[in-house]
C-alpha cells in the first residue's frame, strides 16, 4: 500500500499540472483512507484535495493557477513526509485563505464538501 501511495505522490509532484492528475489525486486520497492514515492529517490532505480537484477540472483554471496547484501538491507531500507539522500548518492556512479569497466561486460550497468528507471518515472510523 505504501508503494502505491508513494507512486501517486511522486506523479503529482513530478508532473506538470493537467486534468489527468485529478485522477491521481483522488487515487492518492482513497489509498490514504484505505490505509487508515491519521485523521487530522487526512482531513488536511482532503481539504487541499478538494481545492485542487476544482482547479484540475478545467484547463483554464489549471493554466491560471498552476503555481497554486504545485504548492498544493507540495503541502500534501510535506504532510505525508517527515516535515514538522507546526511548519506545514501556516502554509496550509495560507493556501486555504488564498483559495477562499481569490479563487473559490462559493466558499460555502467547498466548506460543505469538506464537511461531507469528514462525516464519511468519522462514520468509517466508527464502523471499522
């Protein structure tokens, strides 16, 4: 399982942002869920994933926000890596703030999507 996660992560980090990476990103998140990755970090990865999923859904958004997308992939990599979480969290908050202020057409919509994903994780955790 770890090899699959590592493979997905390497593809995200080493590729030019494109619509194809939306599938890789979703595969990575599903693999982490199956692996029972720690909840706090998983929620942060899902949060970044929701933002990136939106941006990777259209070529215009990819072209306009390539730097943001790459930063999102780096943050996911940092969360999965051995970087201190206390150093990652300010970058994550900054990324989310930029997304909600400057990119998201409806911040409430993205909050609702994240809330739904968290509910699914909690239900899965209690059903296992």
